[in-house]
C-alpha cells in the first residue's frame, strides 16, 4: 500500500504575550504533516515562523497541499524540490522518521528517550518592562537554571545593563552563564561600543547583534568583539553548500545557532555543523516556538549529537493549548518522562 498524506493547520496561543525585537507575539500558527502507510502513521510539524521564516510566503498553504499530493515522490526527491521551503523540509523529515519508528514520537532512540539522561538548556528571558524581566530572571534562577538567555534590544539599553549587573552582583560567571540575544537590534556604528559595555558582565555570547545581510560589518564585529558572537538569523535563506561555506569563511563567527525549522531540518543542520567545525566555529541548537511535536523531534536530534553546551530547547511550556507530552523541564534541564504519555489529538 502506498503512503498517503494530509496536513492540519493549528494555532498555538501564548500563555502570556511574548516580547521580541519584532514585536509582541500572541499566537503562533503551525501545520502538522500526517503520513499513513498500512496501519502505521508518521507525524511531523512544519514550524513556520511568520516574519522570520524564509518560506513565509503567500502560497505556503498551497505548497503544503502540493507536498501531500506528491508524497509518492519520496523523501529525497521532495526535499530537493522544497529547497526554498525549509519548514516543510523539516516537517517531512520528521514525518518519514516517525513513520519508520516503533512509535510515532521516538525518532532517535537514546538514553534521553529512555528517561535516563537529560539535556541542559538555557532559561529564556522574554522582553518586557524592567519589573517583568526581573521577575522572569528570579523565576529561572529559582528553577535551577545555570544558563540564562536574555532577549535585549526592545527596552532602554542602560536598563538592560542594570538587569545584567544585578545578576552578576549575586552570581559569578562560574555559577550562572549569561547569554544575550539582540535579534539584530543594534546599529552597526554603535554595536562595538555596546558589546564593550556588555563584556563587563562576563557574557558567554550575543546572538545576532546587527541585522543579517551586513556581511562586512558583521565580519568586522566578529574580529574585534570582546563578547563572542553567535550567528542566528544570518543563516536563514542560505541554501547552497558553497554559499554557506563562503558566509562562515567571510564572517568567522565564534558560534552559529541552528534552528532546524528555519534551516531545512536535520540534514541541513548537519551540513551547517560540518562547515562550522571546519571554520573553528562552535554551535548549539535552538527550537523556534514549535509545539511539543517539533520540540520533541529537535530535542531527540540534539541529544544524539552530544554537544555539551546548554541548548535552546525550553519553549514548549509557553502555550496554553500545547499537546501533552513526556517532555518536562526541571533543574534547568529538558527531560523525557517515560511515565507520561502523548496526547496528540487533531
């Protein structure tokens, strides 16, 4: 019997409106790709991120429908034809892995999925006023996180420095690792000065200090920065191996951040990792506001790569209508609780 496919659109609702330098997020739309072959099913999430994904285009839903209609072409052919639709590539990879797996949600069987090991993650501090951000920091520290990532660039920079200073007054760099994410909020002419101010607080890294696409300016920053720079948005929409290599060789960043939903799934993420390591560049993996279905796939993929750095995998708890799953966060780590079951009903 041949494989059949269908998709379901689903709207995720934030528990609290979440602030980024792109504005306030209240909902997040996503699609689920459902495969069936005989009595087996495969499930994948195509994690489109409006305003950020390369494939945030008007014909997106039509492209998903086309994918279902042409599922007979097989994974390799479809991935090649969907180069400019990285979120659909990601959903396809998951769905085919899921179809072949013993259970739909165990894509990479490891000690993580057996509940015998966990993934260290960073605690994410969303943008907001000073009181809101301060309360989040207090909460993350009480929850046992040893790595905190603070989004900056939306409120007054001096206020953000005050928040970082308050953390460092109580915790050394050995006790709490501090990451910041500017989401491209700094102007090139001011970025180095701001990085020098940030460096006083033993910052582990800063994600995307200036907007993507300014290759010369980013390269100059990476050469002079007192704070290690991690490329994030800079990687989006760079599809060929040659252009990826040229980008990393030109900029020479200290880190890259891999978001499988935005980069075309696991195979493309692995290519970025190979190229990064050839350029003496370290990396970590981050989710991009997927439901627990996509987060689960990314977490399992991440664990089997054995990267020792804290990963960015803690977003599943942001939504009111997420799917019940074995994923849970405790002591600053993402765990797979084998006593909990999936409740995925669409």
